[in-house]
């Protein structure tokens, strides 16, 4: 197999294509309708075709690919959302992705895609009385999938349907990357294998993490080096960072719960709360022994990129070199995917399609 090809639905800012490219998989096309994320992705992948609105794509007419990835809209599945489930106006777009996969497979006699990768929020396990995740599995499997005897979906599992081998796993970004990311971000990742029984090997097999990608800045300094230089500039002072759980703080303030309010100021060794597109991401900061001069401030877009494992300045410019505003960058990053989690899956797919060959470690 010469080139492994990938197509990305609900592409966002191109994290699945980035993960694929770092594992020698070629991103061929993407579908996205938001202007800012599209512009960011076009800047980094100028040769990738952009297909636009997913509802207008015909799977049998686009370039066949080995892998189709999609993080379908989660607003109706999230624990923080309205919980309408897959019947909601946004999350129901999941079935458009399934339609495209089926159309491509029908037009290629089952050859393409070989794999599909779906990412979504933890709330997809429980929305609509836990029936939504059942529908997700059945849509991939092409057959009925029974509910577990416990009535609840495990955080990791495998099923085999009439057409597909499926594995899923709840991955928290704070345990991925080397060193691990500093963000608590629990997301479901599902791998569907349409031509074998390799989904479990892809998702569950331990493998070494790729090094973090180089920065998009001209000096190409890595996030780790940037952190180190910042500490040097502090002249040996020890910075103290307390991530703030904004939603918990608001709830405690509304209920006048002093203990819970104080508890919303995280400990210095706590991960940052999940970045959200519509949330406020801020923290308390001071130097040890100089608490009186501490302050509270928002996370910068660069810091949000680091929390997702992305290169610094990944979202700073659009396709025409235009600078992207801070609010738009943070929104796009809150809607995105932690890169190390996506790379783990891309490495696994590369290995099984290349007969055990591991992708080179890109620096």
C-alpha cells in the first residue's frame, strides 16, 4: 500500500489531518462550514480539497479514502448542553457522516473507507436514556447491538456487527502526550474497522507517543522550551498556577455555597478544566512568596493551543495570512481535539495497514 489517505468530516481546525500527516497518512479532503476554522486549515493544508456543507456531499462521488474521521456536533449530547440526544438539530448530523460512509462503500464495492474514527463528548454514553450510543454502534455495525446487562455503557468496549468490528474508549487528554497535557478533557474515541478485526489493536495497544510538533513561529521553539525560558526569565521564582473551574464557581455563587466556591480554585497540580468553545478559560497566578501581587487572567490562545497539544500559533493566521481574533481562536480551540489522542489512533491505523511498520517519529 503506497499512500494511506484520509478524509475529515466536521473538520474544525484540521487536528485529525495534522495527526494523520505526522503519521505519514495523506489528508485528501475535509468538510467544514465555519469560516474561521476552514481558513486556518487551508493555511496548513493548501493541497487538501474542501467539500463544504456535509449535507450536500455525495459519498459515492468524492475521492475514496482509507480513513474517514469525524467529531460530529455534540451540543445535544453534552452534559452541559440541552441533552436532546441524536435527535437534536446539531447532533443528528452524525447520520450524514454515516450516509457518506455507506455511499462511498457502496460505490467502491466495500473497499473504502477501511476505517472510520468518531470522536465525541462523554455525555454521548448517557444521553437519551443511553439509547444514543446504542444507535451510534448500530449505525456503524449495520446490525442490532444489545444493551449491556448493567444498562450502562462501559468506558471502553468492543462489539462486532454484521459489517464492522468496533472498539471505543474514553480518553482523557491529561493522560496523553509526553509530558501529558495539562487539560482535563474526556472524550469518546471510536474506531470502526470495515474490513477486518483490528479496531481493538488500533485503540488499545500501547505505543510510544510522538514528540510534540514544532511551533508555527519563525523561531520554531517548542512548547517545552518556551515554558523553560519563561521560568528562566522569572529569575528562579516559582510560578504558582491555580486553574479555575468556572462552571463550578458560577454554580456555587448562585447557591451561595462558600465551600464549593473556594473549591473551584484548583490546586497548583490540578489539570485545567476542559476547554469549551462557549466557556471562559481563566486561572489565578502568582509567584511563590508574592501572593499579594497575584492576579486572575484569561488563558491566551497560545496557552489553549498548548493544552490541546497543538503547535503554537496553529490558529493565529488564516489562509490569506490574515490574523485571527482572540475570541475566534479560543472558540475554535474549544471545539477541537487533543492532538496526542488523535495521533495514538493514526499511529495504530498506519501500523495495521503497513503490516506492523511504525511511522517515523517526526520532530
